[in-house]
C-alpha cells in the first residue's frame, strides 16, 4: 500500500433539495438525542479547544478541536451512539416516546421489571464496545462484545471492566460484525452496530442520531468563540456513521451554504474513498486484514445510510497513511505555547495531521487550493478518542513510531 496521501473531489454531490433525505438528522431530531444524553448524571459538554497559535503557524484563521476524551469518563465519543440507540430500542419495546424516558426513569427498577433480561451484542475495535457495555451495565442488562484480531488488550480489559463478556477474535472487523449478527439471531440477543444492511437500519439510524449530540455541541461552542459557521469541517470515517451524522446535521442546519467537508479515512480501509473514486454512486468494499494503527477506522464495508449522505453532500474524500495520524497525535499532544494540549488517539488525530501536511507541504498545494484553505478559513476537527491504547500512544508520541515521510508526495485520482 502506498504511503502517499490520495484525494478526490466529489463529483456526485447533490443539493439539499435533490440529495438523499437527511430529515432524521435535523436539528429537531438531534435535539432529542442531546436532551437524552443531558439526562445522564455524568453528562458534561466535552471541550472545544481553540488552537489559535497552531492556526497562525499553518496560515489559517482558526482551528477548533472537539476533545472527546472527556466523554462520560470513557475516553471516546462512541458511547453517544450506542447509548441513544439502546434507549430508542427500549422505548420501542415499552411503546413509549424517548422524550419521556430520561436516564433515571430508563434505569428504574419498574422499567427493568417490564423489560426483563436483555443481552446486547456488538463488534468493535474497543470504543464502541466499551460504550455498549457501559450502557448495558447502567441499564441492568448484559452485553457480549466481539473484537477483531489485532485489537489492543487494554481495550478488551476496559470492556470487561464494564461487566461485559468480551473476546478478541481471529477475524477482521467486518467478519466480527457478521459473527455478532449471527450470535444475535441464534441466541435472541440485540445487535447494536453502527453499520447498516438490508433489514437492519433502525439501530444504525439511532446511533447516527446519537453522534449528532457531538456536532450540535460543537456548533453551540463555536458561537461562543464568535464563529457562526465553520468554513471547513474535517471528519474521520470508518463505516461512515459518524461522518454521515456530522455531514447530515450540517446539511440540515446550513443547507447549500454548509461548510466544505473533508471525509478522512485510513488508506488500508478506505472504502468511502474508493466508492467516490468509482464515480457511479455505489459503495465499494475493502477486504483483507485492514491493518492500520487507526483501529477505529479499520472498517472495509460502508454503512449504506452514511455513504448515501456523504455521496450527496460531502466535498472531498481523502485516504491517509498511518504516519499522518501519528503526526496529528504528536501535534495535538505537544502544542505550541498558549494552545491547549489534547491527548488524541490514532483515529482521533488523523484530521489534525492531515490539515498540517496540506498547509505546510508544497506537495499538497493542489489539494489546499481545491479546498480553498487560506487565512480566512475556520476549521472544525473532532478528536474522537483519547489514549485508549496507552502503550501505542506512548510508542508513537514518545518514541517516534510512524515517523513522517517528508517527501512522500500526494496522488490525486
């Protein structure tokens, strides 16, 4: 696999009136999810960091990073999606409106008695599974979690610490998803997965709505910095659920005046980039081991709901080698004087690394120009996880693993 950065402008983009429906990601729908999350006793808005000195060094007007390492004490954003989807599922079982099921009522003995015993299952690299396990424990229910080969033992231990049964399999992520789905059918469990397939769309939709809380918080916090709308949003993608949620919400709020959006993937699992490259509107699949340090992005099969949104509303797709994520980790973890330090994991930091190389290296001047990045640009990034694998974090940030390829160049397809 090439160590070069690859990118493609979206030739399939539609307008708000002609694109796929994004009504389920409207401000009204995301507000429901946000109010549910606000009912948790642990709820706090995660910080939005303004990295003014980094922005100055890179020649842009502002860089704002949403730091999800503070989310519910779980060091990652994923719990937003799993918790809301599980709550919506239980609301359906109870035949009640989610708006009338805040956390304290949903976790009450009376509701547990009505629901009985439920086992939730999922496949995960770690962060999503920990969120599902945490939520199941809070609900007084069970969780079984399958992890792909190569998953960090620390992430496995964190999931088990929440009371779940968890296993590292000998499969890649997409095959682990199939294992979870088969186990759910066999044992009558409920699968909580952020990818969608025929006949399984409700829970992935609810997960995406749950992710919308993060985007809604970010827009509110940007206004506190005097920024009504970012000019650019860089968002990372695995199956595309998070990216689709952010993109759909932005398109709902701003319509055709939405920010320029850049969808960023690991080059070992760049199914969305390849889908855009194909140019026929159909999703593409990446197979194999998906061996990237960006474990949260190591997904080879797109969520079709997310892909349809990204196809119709996103501006650019970028495929990144691992060294770009490592560069982002080092930049955020070792800030310029006056900027806040952000501890960001491999999947969380890739957008920061990408922005830095676009702005600092002449090899990517064409990409910089295509994105209209300049001193007036105000860019929103999402650091979706902290150091969820501390040993790998130190190996990269302390010891220099995955050093930058200074002359690696860029390839436009």
